[in-house]
C-alpha cells in the first residue's frame, strides 16, 4: 500500500470504510466529503476537486464515490493519480458489484445506516417535506416520490446494527405501505480499492494531468462485473 498516499471518501461510506481499514490495519489518511452534497452534483464535484487541489505533491488518491449523478465527471487529477470505482452510485460499493445491484431491479430502494442518517438521506428529506407541507399533504407527496418503488432493502454491510436500522426503516416504510427486507452486503470493492487490486472492469485510473470524462461515466453500466456471491 506504500504507493497509495490517501483516500478521499464520501461520509455516507464512513462506517464501511472504517471497517475495511480496521480489518486491513490500514492507516492511510482519509479526507471526508460531506454527504449532504449528494443532493447537488455540482457542489459535490466542487468539494471533491477542492480536496484534491489541497493535497500537496503527487499522490495516488483513492476516490471512494460512485459517479452519483455524474458528480465525478470533469474532476481533474492535477498532479495526482486517481483510482475510482466504476459504480453509477454508491450502492455497488455496499453490495459488491453492479451486477448484484441490478439483480434487485429498479423498483428496490436501498438503505444503509450512513445513507439513512445523513443530512441528505431519506429521514431528513421526509422530515423537511412534512415540516413544509404538513403531515397529511407531506405523506401524499412522499408517496408520490416513492410510487415507483415496490421494496425497501436494508443492506447488511456488517458495519452497523442492522436490526436497529431495519426498525427505523420499517417505521418509515409503514407510512408508504412498502415492505422491508434485509439483504446481504459485500465490501469487496472497497477492500479491492485499499488492496491496490484494480481490475479495469471495476476501477477507472486517471493519470496526472487527466480528468474524468463523460465517456468514463457511461462505462459504469457497461463494464463486466463479477458476481458478488
């Protein structure tokens, strides 16, 4: 790991990254980006770029993010080498692969503790909707927001008390009449990122002077992903 200098990561993945780092006895410095920025891809991109630009010298920087609304498109490596998981959003990072994520279909909404409790998470969103529109109209709006989802899935990543989170999600889901299930997670991609095992199908490497392109974002859904199970 001596060739990797630091990690820039989303706060949503704090518990999972900390677990993998603990298991690997990894002591790389981590620069955390506020999870609230996910609601605004341009602001998220700006925060990531500011973090990269503040790093001195030339480093290998492990970027622990999904592409999340193309927030990574346009990120400049500067003097650094960037290593980025090929993931359309953060769910494959919790579940092990894009293929595994797709196996649950497009009508499943996923939860981890970091996602649920973040300022940009569903709990905060629901609270803001109810505060603004009142309980009755707020619930109507929330049902419209989630009308395309038929299942809620709590991902058991092993990094938090899954039974406690399931209780919270079930309380929210009961209002929307959406069933909740717990599914197995996999931190395979995070572990590979820290192990410096970067197969092309799973990771994008941006050399110094390069940048993340729109074409790179298109590959996140086309790369051949190994089965996580």
